[in-house]
C-alpha cells in the first residue's frame, strides 16, 4: 500500500508510465492546461461550480432534487455510434464479422491527424480509474485523458477514480490507455477506435456516454473481453442480482438481455406482495466480470461504481428503486424541465414540461420533451436495493446464468440448458424480434449472442470457444437458462404479467440449482411443469400457462435452421462443439 510519504507526492510522480504518456498526448493535443484528477468531493464540487458558471450545467430544484444537475448535449450527439466504432487488430479475422474492422496503422494515422492540436483553449484532464473494488484482484485499471469536464463528472460516478487508482497503477504497472476529445462534435469527424492488442482506446468527436466514458463499454466490455480471453475469465454484458428466499438462502445470478428486454427492471426487481419473504439485492445493472474460483465455481464482480441508465419510462410503478435513487445527487442528460426546475421525462406520470431537452419552450410538434435516450448518472450506493457485497474483493458466487430475448412465439417462458456446452449454444442463439416502433416491421429477428453483439472485442467464433474453455475449468458450473417474458397469444396479448412476477421464474431456477424442483425434459432443454412454478395469487389461466411452457417442434426446427445459418458466418473459427450441440437439438426435434 502507499505510504504517508507517497500520499504527499504530486500525482504525476506516482507513475512514470502514465506521466510519460500524458506528456506525449499533451504535446500532440496542445491543451492550455493539464489537470490530474484526485477524485474527491471537493474536486467534484469545484468542477460542478465551473460548469454552472459557464452554463454547461443547469442546477435543478434543490428541494425536490437536491444535488442534481442537467446537462444538454448537442442534438447530433445523443447515442452510441456503432457504425464508426472499430476494432483495430492486425488480422481482420481476429475482429470477426461481428465487428467493424480497421487496420491499426491506418487507424492510428487517422486519429493522430484528428487529435493534433484539438485541445487548444481547453484543459486536458487525466482520470486514473479502477474498474471494480480498489482492493480486488479481479479489478482492472485504466487512465482516460479527456478535454470534457462532463466526462470527468461521469467517470467520477461510474468508476473508482483518482489518487487511489493511480497508486494501484504505480504498483502494478499495467493499465488501459483511453484518449478522448470532443473535437468539434462533427458527426463526419467522429470515430471510436479500439486497439485490443495494445490495450488502448481512442475516441474523437463525441461527448455522449458510451462513446466518451471510456471506462464503460469501450474498456469494461470491448477491451476487457480481449483481456479476459488471454487471462482466463469472462467480461459480459450482464446484470448481477442476489435473491434471498423466505428461508434465508441467498443465490446470485448473472443475466444478459438485449435492449428492451427488461434488464434494468430485473436488476432492481421488487418482490411482489404475492411472494412474501423474498429479498432482492442489486450487485450490478449492466456489466459482470466472471472469474473461475479455486472452489470450482464462477465468481463475479461489477466493475462499475454507478449507473448510466435510460430515464424515460421510470416512475414509482415501473421501477420504484430507480425512481427513488435518482432524486438526489444525480447528473441528468437530455431530459426536459418543469416550471419549477424539476427534471421531466415521458412516462414520469406527474408534472408538465416547459422546456424540452434542447432548452426550447416545449412544443409537442418538436417531438418528445425528453430525448428517448436521455440518461441519469448516479452512484450505485444510492440504489435502495444496493448490495454491500458489490464491494467484496472476491466477488459473489454465481448459481445461474440467464439469457433472455423478446420472442412472440417460439421461445417458452423459461428453459434450462442440458449442460454448459448446450448453454453456450443457447447464449449464442439469443435473439429478439423488433417492434413496429423500432423499424416499421414487426417480428424481424435480430441475433444478439449473449447480448454482446455491439460489445465483443473480437471474433464471436473465438469468443464462444473461450466460453467452452472456461466451462471446462469449472467443477461446479452455474446452470444456464433462457427466459422470454414476451410470449403472446393469437390476439397479441402478453401471456405472462412480467415485472415483479418474474421472481416466480427465478425462484424455480434457484430451486433447480439446489436440486429441489422438478422439470420436464424436452427437445430444447428442461422446462418447468405447471406444478413446478409457484402461481399462488397469480391471475393466469391454465391454458395460458400451458402455452407459456409449450415447445412447438415445427417452429423450433425453423429456429434451429436459422441458428445454423447464422453460426456458419463464423467459418472455421466456429467451435465444432457448437454445431454438435445444435445437431443434438435437431435430433431431439425429429
């Protein structure tokens, strides 16, 4: 650990590799000043004050939303830009057909030209950060250089940032380098480049979260997935939640869902009154790093320290925990405001906007008052269901892994994979059907393996092989499940109530993990029988329950054929075991 003398050292003296890199970047970008982030409350307060004075931040109602502020981004900079997000490996095959690829030499030259002199008139901020608990051997380190104070504020919430992180970097020597500039916020000069072989990221031209908060998707998933493969663990787009049954037994599960499939609601699930005695604890809402433990189990940490969540639709009924946690010390992005300076968004259920997300007088002819991708950034500790085990250096043991998609017909409510190998196929086959609001056509199936389509930093074929290798090392692997909360009847009505009632399905999984519940063996895996699910107090007809737990062989033969066609995109990188598992499912389907 750092000594008292170390604590007195100026930050640049704590790590020569970091200081040398900062010097080289400063010479390239030519800022007016360089600021090394300490990471304390006083520094954060000074930064907020600076942005309030410049008008970049707006203070919100101090009585109703104490410590909360609003940031408005440029209208052309409001979401991730996957079409200009690249994986830059020496071999294009290593990036795979699941990624956009650019030759690293070409990418470096392009980015160097963009960064040259880009910080004139600005301050260069150095943000040392730790992804995961500061004392955990499972955590990894990074440094982001940015010219955006908004990014600094977000990174202070989302990571363990500042002096302690830099002290650990000085001891270990290895860190991910992330260079970011907002540039001119010109969409034609916007690129996010990942160099996994060098553990570095370069992002230019965007100030939006996923493009600019380089500790999040860029480091914690794209670069970390590459690190994980070389080091023998998994970096996944998964929530982590603890479930305690009425008998006091607690199990932890990690779940991967594509967008619009209920991920945030499950991470902060509140047990319904119909299931007394259950408790739910949130370890993480978005990312899980999973490591094989000495006991043969899989252990998980949440590398993040905060939430960067989509706010529209959040209200006391849909997600009470999220609603309560963002009423204090929260940084809002692109929401509307009311006459008394309270934040407002569609689905809030109260109040009325007077200014929209661009600061204009609200006019419904201009579209939604809050941007559909408007966000909140808040410390995870603000969540009423936050688990203190999120800070455990060892992580938490995982009893089950859960994949989910949005399917109208083919996927039943829940099924259990036959074993780990079959579970990898189940995860690789995850798909969701689009809605009319999304693309103008209902039912278009999009594959999103393990919910990692936008985030895996290398070839999916190699990624699935790595999953198989990790499973082979586990003496006590977690069971693997697939859920589908979105099954409908012929009239288009949802068959399952969802939200808090999803705990009934999770309860069956945990009983299966404990060896106390039955299941029916089917062609696609093991399903609960109607009597295996606790439906006491649930308004659901026997016919609807039977439909939810049904497997249509004809639909599944078509599904298997589509999965086979998708997997063949990965050619000789695809593990033979994946096709063997698919063939076994097809054999069972007849």
